[in-house]
């Protein structure tokens, strides 16, 4: 769909936002805060038990390119872990992809840092090398070869670039992620038991896996920074999957949403409603995170996983001097100049 540009960020529920951000800065290069904010999530009560809860959040990016991480912590209640051990193919986002300049280099670097690398270097069905690593909160990331880069920096990894999503009906989910979200290129469609998934919990289960990407490059203000991404859908064939957020709130422990950068939210709402995927939550016209503002909305994929859309109006460049990038009068379909996007690095946090 033309209104949807690319993956803006992956939301991740964490019990300690500052500890988590330190880890992601040092190890994944996610060292530029687009915003840091403590507030109430007043519009999300549909998914938080009908109660307004408080939270602290940081949206961090890597200037080399890729999607961000929205690191999210409840402050009005405990962050609740899953009541069961999440396995491959459980419904929702269970692995997030990180792009690397060189997968083998990153693999050796992570081993040297004594990160919790849970697999060997191994190839996917298309022969592309990758591996899996767990963060301190048991969230699993897949390190893959990056396909595009924005601006070189010292880290061997860039930002996020998609993920693995468990689904119950592959054909229905392909229709949603392909025809609705625009991932219209099938890179592979394979069925069986796969060696490269064997290190994942439940990774020896028989499944159908479909890797999706986009045939046409992204356009839009942040397209050069966000870059390309891939979504891999996993359907179990011999075990019944469970919803990853079963009996828990949005914002609890794990990958809470996949968020897309969009323009013309009202037109997007009409298009999605016509296709049977209406918005379930949205801000009236704009939200204000103190340091960033825009219009956000949610819908659900065929299995009820949360998909967020954000149309950005303002982001900070150097907030201590009041320097913001205001997008209100810009053509949302055209990429911003490289130099303008690169100024976001002025806010980098150094460890």
C-alpha cells in the first residue's frame, strides 16, 4: 500500500528501560534517542485492561540505517513475562532482525563480548548467512547481512530490518503482509524441518516459512534512513501455536509491536477499513512525546498481533538548543536530504 513507507521501529517491552538501552547502545549501536519520555499511555486502554498505565520509553536508532527500537517499560505496574516458554511459530513477532555489514565479523565480535549467542553461523534457504543472539531479557535477535546503508559509523551492525512472525494461516497472513503492508516479493516459500532454525526454542518443529520483501524501494521522508526490510512468516504444521501476548497487556515483556512509517493517515485508515483491517486505536490528530510528535494508529494482523502506524510531524535534532525538524509542510512522499537526516547524530549518547 502506497501510504506505508517502511518499518519505523520495533517496540520492545522491558522491565528496566535504562539497562536495556545501555545494552542496545553498546552492542547494537542504537545510540541516538529520537525521544526519551515518561508519561501515561492514555490511548492504549483497549490493550491495557481498560486502565490508563504509566510508562517510560526511549526510541533509539542507529545512524548507519535501519529501523529503531522503542524500548518500553511500565512504571505503574510490573512488566509481566509470558506465562509459557515462547517457541518458534508462536503467534506474533518472536525474533527481530538486525542488519550487519559482515555477519561473520559481527558473530566473532559478539562472541568476544561474551554476548548470549545461541547459534552457529548458518545459512538460510537462500544461502544467506545469519545467526541468533539473545539479549539479557531473553528476546531473540537474528543478525543478517545488510542490503543497504545510510551513513558509515564504527559499529558492525545497523538498525532493525524486520523479523520472524508466527502465523496460524499462512495464505491469509501472506495476503495481509503482502497486499496490505506491501511486502509483495516472496524470496522463498519452504516447508520442512530446518537446520538454521534448530537453535531456536521449538526450532526443530516442522513448519512452512515464507520470506517476504518489497519489489519496489521505499520512498518517503525517512526512507533512506530506514532502508529495506524483510518479514519471515512461520506457520507450524504439527503443533498448535499460542499467542505470545496471551493473557498479557500490550507493553508487557517481549516484542510488543511492529511499527510502520506512513503518510496520509486518514487515507490509510479508509484503505485498511475497506480491506477488513480497521484501526483499533488511534490518536485524534496528533500525539506529543515531548520531543517528537505525530499521528499514530494500530490495527491487528490476522492473528491479532499489533501493527502500529506513525505519521511523524516533528523530531528533535538538538533539543538542548531547541532545534527540531518540522515536517508539517514537506512533501511526505520524497526522501529528506542526507545531510538533514544525518543531523540526528548530534544527539548521540556515548558510553
